C-alpha cells in the first residue's frame, strides 16, 4: 500500500519576508549614478555600499531565476522570532533554556531538510560548485535536548551571501513570501 506524500503548505510569517531581484547595474542606473557622485563629490560611500554588481553567485541566482530574501526583512524577522521564542521558552518553564540563532554547514545539519530546499541547493551547487551552503536556525537548548526552529538556507561564495529559502522544518512548510 502506497503512503501519501504531504505537499508542503504555505505559511504566513509574523514579519513578512520579502524577496528581491538581483540585477546588473548599468551606467544609467539612477542609484548607481547618485552613489558614484556622492562618493566622488562628497566622500560619502555608505549609499553605494548596497549597490554592488552581482558576482559569480549573484549571476548564477539570476540565471536560475532565484529571488533571494531581502536581508533587512530577514534581520527583522530574526529579531522578532528570537524575542517570541525566548518568551515562549523562558516564561512557561522551570527549566533553563538557551535560545539563540545558530549557523551550521548544510552537510552537518542534523534535522531533516525538505525536498524543495534541497532541490534549490542542488541547482545552485550545479552552477557554482565552490559555493558554501549553511543552515541558520533558532536553537533551543536545554540540558539534554536541542530543538531547531525556523531554518534558513544561506549560500555564500567569496564576498556574496544570500538567504535563498526558509522553512519550518517540523512541518515542512514552504515559505510564503510577500513580494
């Protein structure tokens, strides 16, 4: 008798995660022009810091039509989730829990990873064999147990780093991303 395979469900996140489209900057790009002028005329380099040309990894993600998660929305989500998780574990228990974000190489990740995440990682690895794959999640540690919550797939290569997927590993739910 064949067993039914559950299709991953979409989920709503407390702080919506947004994606962005990686694109090549042109000489006529308004922000790139402004950043260059601000740097040259005013010595102000901070505005142009986020306006980098995609390198090997960024170009591979462009070719694969993968839209990474916006780092600002990821950081906001992580802060809110950490606060909520700490309240959940510290407020309702006599046990001592340690709750922190933690990053580990994908190959050393000890919890199940859903198929749709592995598929995306394999696609990226085929295009960029030197890329490193990490899982960042909330670790809830007690004396003898550890739980991993809200994992992100993070890909790095050289100076590039992208959050490319998020899932709720106990339920194998896909992310619902607000574009």
